[in-house]
């Protein structure tokens, strides 16, 4: 029995095969070009395992349609990537593979991976953010994703500009929302350098930490989760977690008693595997619930 | 078979009895003084119905301890109302009434009332805010409250000051958080008048609407709920809903497609009964789950 995982990102698709214990047995990646091209590669990859493949879990860039009773369930909807607008992702998979397909956002899949295997293990309420070329967030409570009319778009929450920051923000919709101020491209526009080339003592990191701490603050007051996990490129700067803790403590001002910060605001235990492992776990769930 | 409801607020306790159809058959209210005094009145009231009383639902001011495995489950914890700090609310009720007690926050109870009987009926994800002497929020998804290390404290989310507003905010913890800028006392300090005495065309309402719209914006991006219900004194100004819709539309800038605003950002269908009806419905649930 094998499970399939597709992490469908804006620049690449990571496909993997997992065994019954959800161990990754093979992994490949393909550039995100057109649905025809990319999905052909994806289908060819999984076809090798067709006899043993019992379910596929997909974590996709969005926005996506998650409503099972909708005519466009399983579609990528209004993405700025024109070739992928209104693409029937789940339907395309189902044409080649007659197996249950779990369908959620890329950040929800990573949240789920951390919930099952990582820093959310054993906890009830888990929130996962990725801070990279964009900012995205997903949350779950007792294994169910937080959602309603659609999946959340937490990366676009409002933030208050830092007093030393005159950058106007570059979100095409909201200007200086969290993504507009704190994602990789905002760091690059502000400083003319890529984040990984900026030394740890540069003042830009205090500004960045302030915005991530505001995100953690709002998340704490809106969801009171058991853990907030920050993944993505920016948090690979190992000095950031401590800076975020300090800024968060100042903002919260002891208003509520959170779990201790070294367990509450963390980076992913699974590092870059959170999404793939989450998709495999979701595939296994989908298979169990199909019976 | 009768159900009891206690809406425990900072200025008064509203106690009610409901029948099997959750219709309110009697209601009284007592001022919030000390636990000894107020709870004696509460217990005396319910004692009249002791033979038929099968469960009690409580929606309390907070913070409260909601963790069933905690030693202080059922307590009001770190409230600024000193007499009520560390008061064992559920334990005190249980000493007089050997019935299941449902225990949640006042705003969660109101959210639940709207979910069962009001503007959240038939929907999966419901958020309720009250904007009055303070700002509080509660949310539920498929009948379960959103919570983790504790219940949310949504009223203290960050907001971005309106360009025409030089008020510094009066939250003792966070200064210019939502509660510090938009609750009744903030309106009064800013204008020297009570909200109900300020005419609908006063510019202060555009500022107030902007803050409530920011709250709706963040709620939309964090939870994507099916409905956001704004109760409390401020929203009794009937002109406010339309002002909030306009400001929300501008802030969201068509980033996500919400339900139509007249169904998405609304006032409570149950008006001031949301909390009492929510407590009765929670009591009925607690009784059903006790078997």
C-alpha cells in the first residue's frame, strides 16, 4: 500500500511516494509551468506506482475551491498564474487514478504535517505560517482545518508599520499588509539585497521580527492556539526566532498567559518536509475515510 | 425538563429558565457585586426549579479556565474584578445543583445562540463580536468553539490608527488595540460624549466604522467564516452596519470573494437574547452528552 503526495507550489511541484508508515520512499520535483506540462510529469511519476497507490494528498497554491458541494471543488480558482486559473486539479488526477484525493492548501498541508509528526504533535490547535516569497498561513483544531466560506488567507492580515520603516509595502491588493511588508520581496526591495545576504545584526531584522511578532500576537488573540510554527525562507535565519520572541513578549505585555515561548513560537520540526509529510498523512486519512 | 442559563457579565448576571424547546420561561437579573452575594441570588433563583432542572449553561466574563483536565477548570481566573479572581464558578454551582454545567465565555455563548437560532443558523463557521464597554469575540466551527491554550481574546487584536484620529487608545495592556480604540469608553474619551448621544453624521462614526471594518477584515483573512456578527451597544447605532460594509469593501479590495456583505457582516438576529439562548442550547447539549 502506497500513498502519494503533491506539494503544488508556485515555482515547483514536489511529488512523493510514502509507505504505510508514511515514510518517504521516493521524491521528485518538477517546475511549475503550464497545467498540461506539469501535470503530465506528475501523472507519469505516480503511474509507476499505480498498482499499489491507494490515495493521494495534495497541498496546493491558491486560492482553491475546498467546498465539496461546489461545482468547482478541487479547482485552483483566481490565481494570478493565468495558466492555472480555473484548473480542475482533483478532476485531472481522478481521470488517471481512481483513488481518494485529499485536497487542501499548501500551508494547511504543512500545518497537518507538523500536527501529525512535528511540533504540533499531541496538541489540539496548531497554526503554521510560511514566510518566503509570500506569506501564507493555515490552522487546524483537533485535526480539522479552520475554514468557512473559503480557506484562510492569513498572510494578508493588517499590521502596524514599524516606526523605523518607511517602506510602503508591495502587496498589489493591500500595500502594507503582512505579506506586503514582511515577505522576501519586501526585504529585497527595502534593502536591495536578498535576505540570505543580509547579516544578522542589520537593523532590518528588527523590523522583520516586529512584523512576524505582530502576526503571532494577532494569531494568539484570534485563535489562542497551542503552538505557532513559522516556516519558510526568512525563518531559516537562525537568529530570527529569538528576535520574534522578544518583540512578541513586548506586544502581548502579559495580557494572556501563553505556553512558554520556546515551545509556543517555533520553527518547523520537519523543516522542508512538513508539506510532503502532511500530504501523505492526509492521503492516508482520505483512504481510511473512503471505507 | 428545564434548562438554566447564566450570562455572567461584569455589571450584571442574567439568569433564565428555558423549556425543552429552549423557549425562555423566566428571566431575572442581579447586579455583579461579590461572588458570595451574586451567587446566592443565582442559586436561590434556580433552586425554585430544582426538581425539573436538568442542566445549566454558563457564559461568563473572563478570562476563564476552559481546560477540563485543569485543576482550576470552571474558574474565573485573572480578571481585574478582584473579588472574582480565582472564583470556582462551576464548582459553586455543582455544590447546589447536581446537573451537568456547560462552561464558556460570554461571547462564545452569544456566538452559539446565533449559531443555533440566529444569523449563524445552518452555517458552518460563525464569529460573534460584542462592541460595548469592552470588545470581545468568540468563534465556532461546526458547533465547536475555536480555542487552544485558552479561549480567544479577539478584542485585543492590533489595528492601524485612522489618519484623522489622534486618540492614543486606552487599553491598559496595549494602548491602541481594537478595544483600546473602538470600545464605548474610547468613544467617550475621544468626544466627551456617550455614543448614544452622538448624531449619526458625526465624523467619529467613520473612525469607529474603520476600526470595526479592520476587525472584520482580519477576521475574514484569519478564519474565512461564513458570517461575522457584531453585537453590543455601539452596533445599535443603525447607521453603523452600512458604514462598516463600505470600509470593509475598501480594505479587502476584492482580494477574496466573501458572501454578500448584507449576509456576511451583520448584527445579531437575537439582539440581546443571543447569550441567554446560547447558554440554554449549551445546557441542552451538556445534558445530552451526559448520557
